[in-house]
DNA sequence: GCCAACGTTGGC
DNA sequence: GCCAACGTTGGC
C-alpha cells in the first residue's frame, strides 16, 4: 500500500465538500497534468492512503485523510464541452484523462499548515516541499505519512 | 496581484 | 526535435 497527497482548493472542493457527498465518497476529476495522471493511473491502488491538502488559501495545509476506493477510470468531464475541464483531444475510445474515487477517512482536529510541514526535519525530503513543485498529486512515504499525522 | 517555476503549444 | 511564447499553479 502506498501513500499520497492530493491538493484541492477549498473554495472549489474542500474536505467539507467531500464529507457532504453520499457515502462521503466522490470522484477526483479535473487532473490535467500528465505526471499526476500517470501516478494516478499506474500506481494508485485501492486502499492507498491520501492526505487531503488545501491549496491556494490562507494558510495552505493538510486537513484530513482519504482512501482510494476505486482505481483509475476515464474522467468523463474531459468529454463534456460545458465542463471547465473539457479537452477536445480526449475521446471515449481513447480517453486521455483519468480519475479515481476517494472516500473520506478523517478530518484533523486542526490543520497542519505548510509552514509547519516545512519546519519538520522529518519531512525535508517531501516532494510537496520541493521548490517549484506544482503537482496536484505527489507520493508520500510511510515515514512522512506518520510524521505528518503525529503533528496533529 | 505578483511572479517563479514549470508544462504545453506550435511554428519552423 | 528545438525553442520561444504563452498559460497555469500556488505561495507569498
């Protein structure tokens, strides 16, 4: 089993949106970056743990955990011309973009902010903290996973 | 709102 | 296949 961190803007889709979903489960659509897609499609497996990260807000940080409940399948929003995620180069026969289903697991009693993550020496190698990292999905090691949750 | 760091696009 | 122009992300 692997661990991941997934970013989302709380204004658009925050952890409370996920909690409000039926069965606290939703599809993670809108990934339009090949690196992120490949990780999701090729490496993400049912049962993997995911840190829910709020980005583009004040402050940004980890707010909870999720679990992969359905492995990658075509992202239908890419085929919908009215969707902001529409991609005319994707098709039903040859889907370009994929998504997974995630289920809410826990909400932290407080946010572990980006600033705190940076201050924790155990997390110095985290991909999220590398300069210029913009990937919305990044792998997390088991050690990092526990180190972050221990900060709660 | 600025801007650094990328990723993508398209002309050649 | 190169690379300049452009678009996006996301912290600050």
